C-alpha cells in the first residue's frame, strides 16, 4: 500500500516532493550529527509524540529523514512502523534503527571529526542486511562501464574551462541574456511519463518565479505549484500539502524562467569538479556552493555548452537526499533555447516530462498562482 502511495505521489511530483532517498556522499560535510532547528522553528519533539534520538531536528525534516532511511535500507515505512501509529515502538526494527542512529553519530564523531561521512547508506546500500563479504566476480569485467560512477576528473586537478566561462557559454548557447530576460511567461503542454504510464500535463510559468503544473488524471488533476514564496501539492481527494525546506528550495529552482541569467547569483562560490558522460556525451561538472543550503551540481555539455544535468540535495537529519534532473531535446522557443524533455530522478522513483507545445509571453492569469484555502493541516503521515 505504501508503494501505491508512492506511485500516486509520482504524478504529483511534477517537480518536488516526497520520494525516498539514497544517501549520496555529501559534497560538503556537515560538522555535527544532525541539523538543529533554528530558533522559532518547530522541533521534531514538539510536533511528534515519541522522538528520542532526533531531538532538536527541525520538525519539517522528519519525513525527509524517514525517506532517507527507507531508501538507504530498501524498505517501506511498515518495516519499522505499525500502520496508522508512527509513534508506537512495537517493532524491533524501529528500536534497532534508533540504536543505529546513535551508532552513526558516534562513528562520525569519533572518526570523522563530526563530519557526516558515514550514513545509513554507507553500510546498508539499499538493503536491510548489510553485506560484510565482497562478492565474487560473476561476469567478465566490463571495463570502463563497471565500477561506481564518479565524475571522471574528480581526483585530478580540474583543467576544464572556469565555472564563469561555462555559465557564460551556457547563457550564449540558449540565446543570450536579453533573449532570456524577455520571457515573461511560458505555457507548456506535453506528457508526464512514469512507471510505464503517460498522462497529459500543462505547465504555466510567469514572472520568472511562479509556476504551476496540472497532471490530468481520470480522477482529477495533480497539482504542483510555486508562487514565488510558497509551494504546494494538490491531489484529487487529498488535502493540500504545503512544501517545506528542500522541496520548496527545489521548486523555486524549477520555477525559475530566467535560470540561465540567475544561476550566477545563486552561488557564493563555484568550483570545477571534472567531467562525466551524460547520454554518451562529455559534460563538465561544476559544484555551486550556496549560503546555508546544500550545494548544487551543474553539468554543461562540452560541445553545445547547454545545461544537461542539475543535481540538488535535500538536507535530512541523517544524510542528504539527491534529486537529479537531466535536460534534453533543447529547441528554440521564441528566441530562447529550452529543454523540451527532462527527467527528474530520486532514489525512490523518476519521471520524464516531454513537452510538445510551448507558448511564450502569452497572458497567464495571476489567479492560477493563488494558493487554495485549506484548513490548517498539521503534517501527518500520508493517508493510506
Ligand atoms: C528502519 C526503520 C524506520 C523506517 C523504515 C521508517 N521509520 Fe519512521 N521512525 C523510525 C524511528 C527509529 C523513529 C523515532 C526516531 C526518534 O526516536 O528520534 C521514527 C519516527 C517516525 C515518526 C514520528 C512518530 C512520532 O509521533 O513520534 C514518523 C511520523 C515517522 N517515523 C514516519 C515514517 C514514515 C512516513 C516512513 C516511511 C517513509 C518511516 N517513518 C520509515 C524508524 C523508521
Ligand atoms: C557501520 C555500518 C552501519 C551503519 C552506519 C548503519 N547500519 Fe544498520 N545495520 C548494520 C549491520 C551490520 C546490521 C545487521 C546486524 C545483524 O545482522 O544483526 C544492521 C541492521 C540494521 C537494522 C535491522 C535490520 C533487520 O533486518 O532486523 C536496522 C533497522 C538498521 N540497521 C537501520 C539502520 C539505520 C536507520 C541506519 C542509519 C541511521 C543504519 N542502520 C546505519 C550496519 C550499519
């Protein structure tokens, strides 16, 4: 049932939300066990009933943290939780998980100067039972294809163009700053594909920072919206869900109509990282560091200069959750090149949006971006 919920969620997700994660090694270590809630923000133990280890963690990070665990162990919520009563400690696995959190914090404190270098995923690798013995070779070596994927030049000194040059080339490749800034609205129609299904989707963008998408399902529309400061998810028959933390952060990036001109200002520092192969083409990878937020990885096609991949990370109490967006099928839309296809992937799932029609600078009603009134809803486990 959990799986079904996740799949239903996929459609909502047009650009954000709550899938599970597989901890990816962090690009920058956080020098403490888990993030503490800034003053004034609700702490986990104030919102939930039985928090013993994750005390002090922002309440809004509990679900992302749980998704991090789920993805790291390759299990569903009910591996540790009794249905409808997340606070109960009936399952031994939940109690073990608490001990594991303490162990993880201690390992990092004692061995890695408090940097969160070891996470649940380091040992579990998508399985509830970590394997302690290396596997035998069951296949002929596949040469360059085998082994863990890493940007190739990562260990070497980066020798590609400077991040500034890459950003500039990208901006020129899409049509230049003036062309980008001339876009005040965009309406896209197409299809969203996930788990073998395809549903029609309409996406409206306006004012460089507002965006709403409607995925048309037989039972009604799934909505993903960002109005410049608030984000929300709507699904037929379910209460509106507000976006928080990294979901909101991601939604703001996805909503940015002027991303090619805004990228530079997003970062306090940028560093070349190496190259990687995306779709059989070489791309330069750059890390963009942000103030108080996890870094973002950007990959630019070596030839065309276009942005072909963006990886962002959501902070949780135990590790970071990656979201990777691959952009493809760049075409001209009223003087600016934009991707007509993108694939958003997370540890828990993926979907692809293929756009078939784009209209630039057509009127889009402001009313579209007004958040529907909903009774204040304390974040609750998803309805079953
Ligand atoms: C491997 C075990 C494990 C899995 C899988 C897991 N959790 Fe948890 N969950 C815990 C532990 C342990 C705690 C208590 C943390 C603490 O004491 O600080 C917890 C606490 C919670 C709480 C707070 C309950 C309360 O009121 O105190 C919620 C809500 C929750 N989990 C939801 C989920 C959801 C949703 C999923 C699936 C996405 C999930 N969990 C998957 C181990 C797990
Ligand atoms: C240093 C390695 C390591 C880390 C880090 C680690 N685990 Fe484990 N975990 C193990 C090993 C090994 C076992 C199996 C122990 C056994 O077989 O008795 C295990 C077992 C478990 C089990 C019991 C599984 C079962 O089938 O009963 C849970 C639940 C669990 N871990 C959760 C977590 C969570 C959640 C985290 C992150 C907070 C985590 N672990 C981090 C090594 C690790």
